[in-house]
C-alpha cells in the first residue's frame, strides 16, 4: 500500500511548516490505515537523505510506537489526540 499521508508531509511541511506532532500523527494514521512499516522506513530514509530531521524524528517516533503497540492501541492514541485537539478548539 502506498503511503498517502507521509508522502504529502514534505510538500505540506514546506508550505505550512507542520509541527513535529502533526507529522507524527500523519505517520500514525498511515500505519493504522495499513501502510507497512517497511514502506514507512523507506520514506524515512528519503527524508534522511533530504536532511529533514524534524520529519525524520517524528516518523521514527511513530515507527517505535508501532513496534510496541497494537493497531487498536494506535487507534486509541489517535482518538485521544483528536478529542484533545477538538476540545481545545471549541
């Protein structure tokens, strides 16, 4: 499965300067949607070559979370983040 969220991080980040946390969440969303960890690691290597260390750190954090959490737990993390963000905006 091709990563749609992570592959758009670079262009979105160059225009909008996404935060570390936003990039991390995009990576988690990709993982929950079924993008393989191998695919995420390939994308990470691309960002390493571009020396985009903020994006690399965020993706690396998501990969570490995926290694130690189930998909359900990752979904719960995303749900909690959504509720927190939504509550802060209301």
